[in-house]
């Protein structure tokens, strides 16, 4: 059984650029959630995908968007990057969102 | 709305002593509560969860948590702390009214002193 894998592990982008982060969910999991963890804070829910459809969203602007693919892997896209977007982005997968969540190790995004 | 609070930013405990990391919750309905641990530059590792049943929940690495409905608390405990337990601990509650996502507390940094 493989866990949740995220890529890349680290990324540096310039303000105004666009970024795509990737997540492979744990085998058998059909739900993927994305979280943003700013330095010194707890993770904040961005959105969740279930069977390729967004089924929940936190308080993040539309420039944060995502996709889920038929194999349940997922992407997080952020447009028009701002300095405050610098954070650890965590992906979590689960089975139907009703049981425990398995988190990846995250992607550290730095916006300069 | 669901939320959790971790009143202590930092907890220090001597190796071998019992440890407690505090969490209180606010939910409408029955709470689904979780504890996660985060080591430096790593993601979150699941420790334990409370859904229903026994108020004392046993989890990974010798950790346990006590659910107290009257005090709306879900404190994490371990009888004997190890230096390797030093990490950042997060309490979380599941948003059963929404997408079943997790609302996290702000975290408590545990330092176990040799």
C-alpha cells in the first residue's frame, strides 16, 4: 500500500507567476483534500475533490483551483502568486471523506 | 461551525514524565476529533481519532486521548514522554456539515527535555 506522494517537495516562484502542485492519493482512496499551512499556523482547508468533482471549498480566492483525475490523483493550481501564498501545501486522501485522512509530506512553496 | 482551540503554544516536559497536550472543541452535533503530529519539514502523521464509543482512545506510539463531553475537551496524553516525541501536535475536528474536511487548531509545540 502506497501512501500519499506530493511533488515537487520545494518550489520557488516569483510574484505574479502561476504554479501547479501535484498529489498522488493513497491506493484505494477516492477523495483528495488540499490544505495550506502558513509558517507557525495550523493547516487551512483549501478545497476537496471527490470522484473528479469539487465538493467543498474553504475561504480561498478563485485563483486557487484544482483538478482530480480518473486515477484520483490531483493538482492544485495557483494563479497570480502573492507573497502571502508562501506556505507548505499539504495534500490528504481518504476513502469518501468519512474515515481517517492520510497526508503527504507537502510542497514548500516560496514566493519571492 | 466547527472549531478547535489549543490553548498552549508550547509544552515542555522532562523525559519519562507524563505529558498532556490540551484541546477544546466547539461543534454542532457529535464531534469527530483527531490528533496529528508533525515533525520538522514533514507532513502530518495520524495519531488517533474519536468518533464514538469509549471516551479513552488509544493511538499510535503510546499516545491516548480522553474525550470529555461536559468540558468539550479532547486532551492528548502519554504516560512517559520520550525525547523523540518532541514535535508539533495538532488537534482537529471534522466538518460534518460540509465536505468532511478538517478544521485544525493552531498547534502545540512539545519539547521533551532529556
